[in-house]
């Protein structure tokens, strides 16, 4: 059995930032357990060549979250600045396209400009993951370890994790920081004893951000839509993409991305190549024939990700809902288990900034409780 003062479950943004904060506070006796083979969680980027971005490069495109708003998400903005990351405004100059009825051609309309502006990171949001990971003690991070059970003991919490071959490793910690979505934790981890029923119900009813969604990214040599006075933004009632934006990278390739408006259970019944064909045809209808021939295209369907989505997440639901309770008020789990994933962020639940604030609160509570 391996031991640590703190065990963090999940190496997405919340888990990595929690480890970063612990190290800053001089707490290096921790383990970070991640079920996937790489850190990042719901943050994922791909290069124009189709490779996962483990290094920050200009041709890197977000398959998960892409935006933050430093105008009011101050803590997130401060972290980006402290890590020395380059940010830039989402391109929104020009008119947008509106696709309403199959009997009518798409129409141009005045575009929407966010104020304060939506910001993106050079190299994609994976640049944030890479920057945090590079500042941590890599010997404390274990990937390919899916936590299956948590047991409260007289001295702390016992965790059982399983690798891809089914081998189980047991860990002992004084405190556990849950950096995976509440619903995923409630459905995928065995708790002994069981969580308080009210807490378990709250976690089960909290929709997992990104879980029902899928993104399509098309990469081009140049942003030809801008030559037409278009921003690259579009809204469509016809689909398959319901919302489309310019995803071009400064100093890199041009790109468009869209969120699928097709429900997860429908998408899963359609071959991926057929989905791509429909997406290309839609982009051509909106932005012209040049959109038919991207030099690269990618689909990321988060509903197919077992370490993100549960059966309850397959239908579109309310996103960014009020944060559930992060810990038990009393009983064996009190002061031993704290939720720190994005959904537990009190001000920005479901956003990247929510992961930052939830992790900050979780680590602060842990440190104050041990002082």
C-alpha cells in the first residue's frame, strides 16, 4: 500500500491546479491519480496534423473548452499571466451567418461581439495544462489509474485504483480531493460507507459540463471567410452544427469549429465519416465552396468518453447549474473528502474558471483544517 497526505483524483485543470497550489504551500506529500493515459481531462487540443498537443505549438486547436473571460474571471486571468501564457481575443470582426429554414438560403446578419471579449490561448487550452504539468513533481502523478473505490478508515481514506490490465493498486491518504465531475464520481466510485443520501443525490443530479456535446474542427490554409467580410460565426437550425466560430490560430493555420446540435444518441448512430460529410456540406452552404476541402478535420464527441460522460449525461441538460455541496457536513466523510472539479466552483460552475476557484477553495480548506 502506498501512502500520501493528500490524494487527488483526476488530472484535469482542477486536479493539476490543486497539485500546483499544494506544492506552492510546501505540501509535496500527495499523489495525483488520472484514469486517462494523459493529463488534461476535458481540456484537449489537437495539432493540424492530428496529434494530441503535449507541447504548445501555433497549429493547435481546442476539442474541449476554448474560452475564458479575464474581464470578470480574475483568478483565471491571474493564473494565465503568472504562467506566462499568451492570450488573444476571439475573432469576431464582420457579419455572421444565420441558417433557419431548408427552403431559404443562409442570410448574413450583424455579428455579435462579446464584451468583455472572449479570450483564447496561443497553442490552445492545452498550453495551460502543459504549463501546470511542467511545474509539478512528475513522480507524484500516475496516469492510467482509474479510482474505483474509496473507503473511510480510522486514519483516513483508502483508495483502490485500477489500470488498463485490471491490476489494482491501493493507496492510503489523509484527505481526498475529487477533481472529477460530481455525477461521474457518484456513479463510478464505490464509497464505503455510502455518502450521505442528500449529498449523493446532489452529485447525481449535477449535469456534467461538456458531457453531452461534440465539436467539429475544420482546418484550412487561409481564413477565406474573412475576405467575404464574415467573422466565421454562424447559427443554424438545420445542422448538424448548431453554433460555429472562427478557430484560427495567430501564426498558425486557419480553422472553423462548431458544436453539434444533434443529440448524443443520434450522433452515435451515424458513422463519423458521414458526420464529417454533413459538416463540410454545411460549412460550404454557409461560407462558400472553399469550405468543402479542409486539409484537416476532427470530431471530438465527449459523450463517448467514459471518464467524462455517464448514461445520465447522454441527453442535453442544464449546464453551468448551481454548484452542489462539495463535502459532507458530518459523518465519516466529513473533513476527508472534498469535490474540486469545475462543477463545484461556486461562482463559475462548469467553466474553466470554476475549476480554478473550486480547486483553490478545496486546497485552502484542507490547509486551514490541518493548521
